[in-house]
C-alpha cells in the first residue's frame, strides 16, 4: 500500500462493494415491501442464496489476490516473516496489509459456508464481516507510529469509517434485514473507498505537486474533504436507493397478477420464508 496504486486498489474494491451493497439491499427491501403485489417473485429464496454465494466468492477471491500481491509483487517479503541473517523482521507493513486481507478472506469463506450449507447460523456472516472491519481498523490504529502529521491525520479519519462499519455489522447480527443499518454500512463502505483514493492523492500524488506534511492548514482542509466525501457517499446511496426502488415498482406494475389460490400450501410456506436471508 506504500504507493498511489496500493491505495487505489483497495479503494476501488470498497467503492464497488459499497455500491453493490446499496443496490442489493435496496432490491431485497423493495421486493419484501411490495411482496403483496407479486414482487416476491423477483427475488426467491434460491435467488437470494445464489447472490450471497457469489458475493462471498468475490470477497474471498479479491482478498486472496490482495494477500498474494502484498507478498509477491513489488519486492514483497514472499511469505518470509523474519530474516535470521540480519535478525530483523521482514517488511512488517506488507504483513499488516496481508493480515487485513486475511480476515476479509475468512469473512468471504464464512459467507460461502453460511449460504451454501446449513451447518452454520445465518448471523455468522455479519459477525465475521464486522470482525474483519474491526481487525482492519485495529491494524491501522497501530500503523501510524513515527509518521508525519498529515499522514497520521488522513489515516485517523479513515478509522472513523472502518470502526463505524464494524459497529454496524455487529448491530446487524441482532437486527438482520434492517434497511437503515444496511444502507449505513454501504455508505461507510463507499466513504472508506473514496477516502483510500484521497489518501493516495495526498501522500503519493501522481503529479509533481507535493503536500506539505507538517502544514496545519492542510490538516484542516483534509478534514473538510472528509466531510465532503461523507456527503458524496450519502448522495450516492440515496441515488441508488431511489433508482432501484423505482425500477422494482415499475417491474411490479408490469407483472401479471398471480392467483394465490392456485398455489399449493407447501409453495405458500416456502414463500413465507423468503422474508430475510
């Protein structure tokens, strides 16, 4: 991560994930809300399971790619933690980033297990996702020793989004299906993604213009930028929410009416279980 590209990669991942979560959770909420009008046919329980399985597989794949990139690319430690010849630890910053990706890989694997089998409780995926975010924030918290003022400040601001995501995931363990919590998680994920990009521009600007790392005014301006990033994330999630909600309502209005009386009792029972996944 000690480069512009190293911050742009996880930033892009979190941006895409946040947009996906906003669209997915809004879609599931809209289908539940308009179920009496037949919207339940748009997202059956089997469809929801497939979506969650694909999501878990993507998170696992990206996390493994991040781990391998930190270890093998650009002179990484190549899975060597300690050099006995020099009696020094090998590139602990890369190992910190690898550990961060490791916990997201665990969260992705648990999500796959939860939604493809019946051996684990449903809430376990949110608990492990929250643990992954907490671990990310914990590592960044002790990642800043001895750095310049502006460097510490931009990473400290990042911690608010990360620990906020961990807390929201913990709440979702007990309040699954709450659309406000789900959209807030998506908002903070977009915030984290866009802020990773901002950190890249501040610490490793592509242009020749460098930021003064000791200027207090730069810290004040960066704090303003963080608030603007939050407003941007809120607007993006609101736009996704409204777009998906309108799309579902439009689709429902064009669907032919369903004859509930023709459904077998077993089919009705299965449909009643489609509320939450």
